[in-house]
C-alpha cells in the first residue's frame, strides 16, 4: 500500500511539474505578460507564486503601477485554476468573471503575487461540477506582498471554467 501511495504522489508531482512548465511557457509567449516580464516562481499544489520586476512595471512616482499589480494577481488566479484543471485531467477555458482589488500601500520593490483558494472554497466541488455540467465557478484570493511580507494589494476574484468539447 505504501508503494502505491508513493507512486501516486510521484505521479502527482510529475503531473504538477509538467503543468507548471506548460504555464511557464505560456507566460513567456503571451505578449502582455512577456512585456511585464512575469515569471512563474512556484507552485505547491495549493498556491501559485508569480513575480515581475519593478523596473518595467513602474508608474510616474517610482512605485509599482496599479494596472501591473492587478494584472499579476488576476493572472496568478487564472494560472492556479488552469494548473488545478490540468492536474485533474480536465480541459477547459478559464475566465475571470469578476474581481475586486484593494491597493493598501505603494510598492517600491519587485512584484511578488500569490494566489490561493478563498477560505470557504474547495477544489473538489468545483472540479466535480465542471465534469458533470461542463461549467463551474470558484472564488480565489490573491495578494502582492512587500519585501517584509506585508500585503500591498489584494484581489478577490471569481473564475469560471467552461469545458472544451
């Protein structure tokens, strides 16, 4: 039994790594993200981390441009849903349905975003609904942290997945 569990964990890790690499390639090729120099920094199966340098995402005050912060958080949420779908073996288009952003403090450093499920959400019902009905939605949260870990901006977003034929 332990060998089966170990093999299952290895398969999940391999699947996670292949999905993560596919997301990295997509990020480098998508023009707006390439211009922002977005980098997929890591994924632990629950949270997706993305980075972008301040130098190309700066406003006229020398701080991070709000549009870049929102874009990075929105994309991190999209990427998280996409990775979860890939790991579940489901093919779907992912869209952000709506979101709310709060800018808390100016950021004078590189952008570091993290996306995860909203506390009241779970992947299993989302994936089950998508498999059964061909459409599902889920609430995520994302944040941009400053150098000391303080939250500089946060996003609450609802994402929709629509199964591909």
